[in-house]
C-alpha cells in the first residue's frame, strides 16, 4: 500500500505528525489546509498529535521570505508548523528539535552539519539548532517581557508576566501545586494584552537558587497551548517559565532545570539569548492510505 510518507515524533512527549516534503511538491499549501491538519492531529480518527511539522526547503514556502527577510538565504530549511486546530504557529522549541532529528534520520543533513549547528527558518524568525552532548540545543532568541497579566482558572486568579519567545506566553508563578490544577478548560486571559491568544504556563519554583546538575534554579511546569490545549511539554513555554523564575528572583541570567509532564528540559537564559536543550525521538514511520486521505 503506497501513499505519502509520514513520521511520528516527539520532544519530551510534545508530539508531532511530521511530513517529509523537501521539494514542496507533496504537501503544498493548497493541500495541507486547516481541515487536513485537524484530521491528522485527531487522536481518534487520525494519527494524533499536538501539531504538524512539514519538513520543507524555505524556497518552497510562500511566506518564508516575508518572515525571514535578509536571513532567507541562510535558512535552507523551514519548519512549517501548524497547531492541532490547523492554525499556523510561529515557533516551537520541542518541534524544532524533532525537526532537526528528522533531517538527520532522513539523510537530509549530515551529522557534522548537525554538530556545527544550522539555521532553520520559522514564522518566529531564524533559529539555530544543533546536536549537543545530550539531545539537541536550540538558540531561541532573547526572552522579551511585554507586560503583566493574569490567568483565571478554576475560580482562582494567577498573576503572571507576558513573555515573547517569538510566540506569546503568560508565565504564572504560583504556590498552588500545578499537578492539582484542571487544565482541561482553557484559562481566561485579558484579550487586550493577548489579541492573538497566548500560551499559559503555570509554574512552581522548586528551588530558586540551585537545581539538578548544577543548574541555578529548578521549576515544574504545566502549560495550556493556544490552538492545542494542555500538552505534555512546551519548549517556548519552558523558556518563558525559566525567564519568569529568574526575573522573580531579581536575576536576568542563569540555567534552569524545567520539569514538564513529558520529561526534563534545560534552559540557559542570558539578557540577549535563550538556549533550550532536550531530547527528540522519531517513534514511527509509514504512509497515509488512499482510504484515509479520500474519506
């Protein structure tokens, strides 16, 4: 049975349907529409995922030039990322690690190139990602605070800080155990502060001064992602949470261990940069059947 190839992968259990399409002729924009993305991500009727990643060269993405500008020529590859609801997403720290892992496993990138690091285009701008000592490292850009807000969840208010990681976040530090919260319902936020929606992080600071493996802080995170719902992990959310934890302690730099339901990430924060490190894995590969595509 033949059909378009499809992979399934995850980064700390933030999972993705991955569509290899290096020449842009299998999944053009006219085919990979919102309805198909939603079907692919459906956990009962499709493959099930938090989003879709199309592995494609930048030259085949219609809006790549507009979002990358002068960096277009430096970004051979573009992470065409869609949320589970079919909307486009600017950036995904877990997804871009999976993306590089697929470039390696598909033979589209050499190990030497991965060790050196490559620029990958995203709708949040170019991001450098490379193979590290334990998993993959992503240069996420600087964390940019943009005001204070609050999330309303279960009759409680959770004050937080707005942080842009190329996509918007509201990172809420709380003494309420995050494992006790019900995130089956979307937290309410100030639409004026977040006109395009926002990812909401609920964060427990486990240790503000010392974390595992010599890191300078340790937090636990749960996240409700716009266009998806609660996910097992969020890379950009981990960066926002790390920034918020350090900022609350009067620091603008440090290395934070971030525990998420799907595993553990490390975030290195500096005033002008943020580096996310963590694993990525391809779980399976196969083909989509004509029966399912034609349904």
